[in-house]
C-alpha cells in the first residue's frame, strides 16, 4: 500500500510540475485545471516545489476577486534555475542548443567549431564548447542538469556506438563518457533518430500518423515515425536504406562531406534566386534522380502521411519536393496513386540539437526537476538568428518570458 501511495503522490507531483512549467505563472485553480488534479493535491505539491526552489510565489501577481474577497496568489515556475543542453556532432561543425527548464532557448553555441572526426575524436573540445555556451547564457557547469548528444552512425539504446565515421568511438559507450565529463546524465543517439523525433513533436511531422524523415543527400538514410515515436528496429538500424548494395552504384560527390555539401549548395542557391540557372537545374535533377529509388522504397514499405527532407540540404526541400514526388510516382508504377507529400524539415539544421535536448528532458526528469515522470516541455529553438550564432540575450532577460 505504501508503495502504491508513493507512486500516486509522485505521479501527481509530476503532473503538477508539468502544468506550472507550461503555464509559467498560474493560480492554484489554474494549475489544478491544467494538471487535472484536486486543489488540495496541487497546493501540497506547490508547497513542496516552493520549498525546493523550483517554484516561487509571484507576489506582484495577486488576483483579487470581483467581490473583494480573498486574493488568489499566483505561483511562478523558476525555469531559470537550471539548463539542459542538446549537441549535434553529426556535421562538419558542432551545433549546441541550451534551453532553460521550460524548453526555451537561452543560448546557441559558437559557430565554426569543428565537430569530432576520425583524426580528432577527442571529447574535450566538445565540453569546452558546451562551457562557452553556458557562459553565453550567464551560467556555469553547476546549472547544467542533463545533456543530449546526436552523432552519425548507429547507436544502441544505452549509448554504445555500434558504427561511426569516428572509428575509435565504435564499441565505446559514449553516453557514459559524456556523463563522466559533464557530471550530469547524458544520452547519446543517432542524429537522424533525434531529428525525426524533433520533427514529430515540434515540426513538419507533428500530427502525422506515419512519417518518414529522410536525409537530403545522394545516399538516402531515413527514420520512420509512428504516432510520434521513432521506429528503431531490432538493431537500431530501421530506415538505413542507404546501406543497401542496390544503391551503391549511385554517384556520390567525391571529397569530404562538408566540401561536397558546399559544392552542391552553391548551384542550388543560385537556382533559388534564378529558376533558369542551368547548373542549378542539373544539380537539382541529379539529387532527385539519386534520391528517388530509396524514397520510393520507403514510401512503398511504409505508406507514410508525410516525407520530410532533412539534413544539411533541408533548406532546398521546396526545390526538390515536387519533382521528387513526381519521380517517386513514376518509379513505383503499378502501385496505384501514391499521392505522397514531400516537404522540407521545419527545424532545418537545428533538428538534431533540438531532438537531443528533448531526449535529455525525456530521459532525465529526476535530474532536471527532482521528480520522475515529468512530461518533456515543448523545446522552442530560437531560429530567428539564422546561422550567425550571435550570443544569446542574458538569461535574466528571459525570466518573465511567456510559457
């Protein structure tokens, strides 16, 4: 009986934390309505959370009744008391996203910092960039509650690297290493899985019963989502159609990935400005031709509501989508009217870091909120600054921001 009571109390507390966090400021009645709990239960939970420093009474926000009766005091969730970091190590440059405890962005990492490679696999520079991002937000290592990290390659459920472009990482539990280095719990997962999860919750796949998140590149790898959850498969390799030998004869641009992407981006940029640009058209046609067989295979296997084009070239999804949808329909003749919707990723290049931060919230509720089972917040990246990665506004300026 005692165990059952404890689970019920903890469950009520988790609902209360999520409710006051998402509301930002609220009365007991408003919090109770949001959490679907009784007023006495919410009052007790808020008292505990106030004693622990996660909630405070908003003394300047007393609501007086129409009849001049007893005022209803508001409580405020103290989202500024900690931060969570999401890191993308899958590209040529690191991308770091720092959020407060309500999922709001408080800082982006500095641009131009190279990611880990086979020649430079050390994690020390990653920790240094995280520390610099913490400093941009006006906080330090003591404020960090949890971390999520996205990497290229296959990753086991507990964070062991199964395959990786960084050869020395294979067989290593990278989640455990980051946990030791940062002093907070860390989750490590495949970059596409994290980006697909982010798009399912906050982006172009939100509301899709079945979706496909596909890397926009010549060799297509993808992740399949079902009701918002990423389908991992038995060996965490579901969707890795780019590994099939049947696609091995597709011509892929030679040279390092960052240089290849830059060479392809330039003509596509010109095509955005001038739809008649000859080199841009050739580049678009080559990408569509290379992607069609894999996308068609995924569409026939999964019959998704939406296919999202993500990765470094997600910006050009509007250029590629219509022609790719038509090509998939022609490629899969005999399958009937596919009517496939292909659209660019909403989160663009930030999908992995957003998904990594969300994963940290999802996995480490106790470390973040002191309570198990708190539903993750809606991670809200500030994408308005584009890629200039200018320092964020100091976090004290965000304390009165909306929920």
